């Protein structure tokens, strides 16, 4: 089983890459998800970039925390968020609002979400 530190480092790196991409060059993500490049899409991409920056900082700074209620909260929060994003991505694909490229995000989010929830479950009291 992957440990909390390794999972947090991976999550931080991925979130940082998404932050940089969504803030400065969101076009590749629009292409992968087959989204139309509009002013509104760029606006939402920049706002989402800031959310990913927060996730990157939270994951990076929390990576070395020993088992505690705070670490359990981080695991539960990130696990639920990632699984929620995976479900939402699948739903939007089925509705026809995202292209098949969303599958990469759905799989990645589901794996990360399950990993965080597994860590939470193993260490629950």
C-alpha cells in the first residue's frame, strides 16, 4: 500500500502541474477534454488553477505529518474530493459535455481518492 507521504507528494506534484497549466496554458486541457475555448472557460480555468494551488500546498506541507486527527481529516477531505471529481467527470462524459479524454482524469482521481480513503480507513479509531 502506498504511504501517506508518497501519495501526498504525488498529489502535490500533480496539483502544481494542473495549477501551472490552467493558469498559463489551459488550451491542452481544453483539447484533452474537448471543451470549447471561450472567455468563460478561460475565466473558470484560472479560478480552478487557484484551487489546485491550494491542494498542492496542503498536500506538500502535510506530507510529513504523523498520524493525527488533522492528517485523517486531510485524507478524508482529499479522498472524498477526488472521488467526487471522478464521479462528476464520468457524469459529464455520459451527458456529452466532455470528450473521452476525461477518462484520464477520472481514472487518476479515482485512484488517488481510493488511496487516501484507504489510508483514512486503516488508521481510523
